[in-house]
C-alpha cells in the first residue's frame, strides 16, 4: 500500500465529487474490481428511484433512512447494511437527522469515474 491508496471517511477533499439529488452528495473511490461511494444525505433528502446493472451493498454509518427496494420500504439505522442485486429498482429517503451511507459497487460504475450529477449518466 502507498499513501495514494489511503483515504479518510471524513476528509471531504478526497474522492470524485458527485451530486446525486437535492441534498444528497457523494464522494467516489474507484478501484479495479469494486468502487466505494460515501453518500451524505441532508435531513429528509430523497433520492430518485433508479437501477443499474452493478451489484450494490450499502452500510448505514450514521443517522437513519427508509430504503426502498423492489417496491418495499425498509427502515434502516446506523449499523444496518443491505444488498441490492443488479437491476433492482431502489432509492432512499433520509431521516430527520440525515444520514451517511457507504455504498460498494461491483463492478465499478463507469459513469461514476468522473464528477457529475444524478444517479446515472451525466
């Protein structure tokens, strides 16, 4: 490992910046076979229902939210984690204190290898 492979969860200057939706930002850390995304949601911020071919795992690090997947709502809190198969429609709505989620994508999402906006291309 070298210094260029060491990151900090709270260092907002690191990673590829992306605004996913109003009140939802992320910092992307792409690798060869997987990609991490540190998502910060302002209180009550709501994502857009979307899907992608990559498998996605999420870990609620701070706060709470309602995770919607395949048409079902699941309340989640710090310490909870979940799997989203490729192609499954999903979104999230932050709780009243907001949330921080660590997402892991495999394989990496090409559209997240650059700064941009939204949950997909762009």
